[in-house]
């Protein structure tokens, strides 16, 4: 690789303090570990995103395709200041969230993808990325948009986000803001989890990001409807 040319192609990077992992106890009693991953995890994560590209239901296809491109862009140093958190239960990957920092004041929320459904895993992961942006990175606000009605209900309605002028980075859609004030007002209700993660649980999460088979991922996302679209 010509590193001189490469140095022009790579965007600059801002320092980000790490996100401390946490564990959320789900309604089923399952332990959802939410933790930050580095670029090396991307090829593994992409295996889980790939099956979603052909699932129009609940807008998994557009969210999956964009998330795939963003993660690959991060891996190949073509996206500026992105971070990624994952959710795992017993090591198995059940959701992914990512955000891009626009400036020391503003983050741009990119995507939330839940692979296991019906347990608010997506909601917990979204809350975790807001927690990171506001509490650990010290942003004044996060700009958010939704690509699906479920997303709109989960973010715009549940947090009462403030509608803003202008265009969100994701296709120019209407941006909504989570301000620091809104975040702290919603925190008790929406941001869950305990730290530190018990050592045995953390060890399982860090040992390997396990990916369900394509078959299982489709089953989890589509539930009973799967048989109809085949
Ligand atoms: C949006 C998303 C992250 C929310 O994840 P979540 O908080 O874990 O919520 P779920 O998707 O499990 O459930 C959403 C609703 O559908 C219901 N549901 C559960 N399992 C379902 C299934 N297999 N199929 C369809 N709906 C299901 C839930 O009961 C829930 O209802 P509620 O809102 O009354 O609680 C997730 O739906 C997702 O990844 N969607 C596709 C990508 C997307 O839209 N991302 C957000 C872009 S803004």
C-alpha cells in the first residue's frame, strides 16, 4: 500500500475515551453485555449484518446495507470518528449500534440493529450509545433520525426528541436532537445496566463474538413471517 497516498485518503481521528462495558438484565433474566469494539471486530460483525440485506420487513434491508457500508468504511479508514458498541448474550452477538462524532460538541447517531427481538435489546443498545456520547464523550447533543416506524417510536417518541432544521447525514432525512438536558431527564427511565460486568460474564463476551447462522438470524428477525416471504 502506498502510505503517502493513503495518508491523504484517511480522515483525521479525534481521541475518544473508552466506553466502560455494562450488563443489562433482560426481562427473560438473560444478561446482555454491552461493550465497545475496535476495528478488528468488523469482519466478524459483517457476517451478522449480511443476512439482513435481503429483509425488507421493518426496514432491516436499508438499515443493514447502510450499517454494512459504515462498518466497512470504519474498518478501511474511510469514515471519520466512528464508534461501535455491540450487545452479546452468552457471547452471541444480538445487536449493533454505531455513531459518528461530528465535532467535540455534536455526535451523529448512525444505526441500531437488533438481531434478537422482543426484549428491547435495540432500545438498550441505543440508550448505551447516547450514554457514551453525552456522559463519556461530553457532547452537547446527538443528532438522530429514524428509518423505520419502530425506530421512530423508540427514539423520537420515547425520548421526546427535538425536531431540528436541516438534514441528517443519513440521506438528508429530518434530524432530531437528544440534548444533554433531554438525556438526563430520560436517563432513569431508559438507560439501564450495571458496572462493572462480573468477570466471568465479561470473559465469555470478550473470548469471542459468536455469530448465529444465517438461518437463525433470519428466524430471529422474521419470526413466523419468515415462511410467508420464502
Ligand atoms: C428498531 C430496533 C433496533 C428496535 O429494537 P428493539 O428495541 O429490540 O425492539 P424489537 O425490534 O424487538 O421490537 C419492536 C416491536 O416489535 C415487536 N416485535 C417483537 N418481536 C418481533 C418480531 N420477531 N417481529 C416483529 N416485531 C416484533 C415488539 O414486541 C416491539 O413492540 P413494542 O414496541 O410494543 O415493544 C429493531 O426493531 C431493528 O433492528 N429494526 C430494524 C432496523 C431499524 O429499524 N433500526 C432503527 C433505525 S432508526
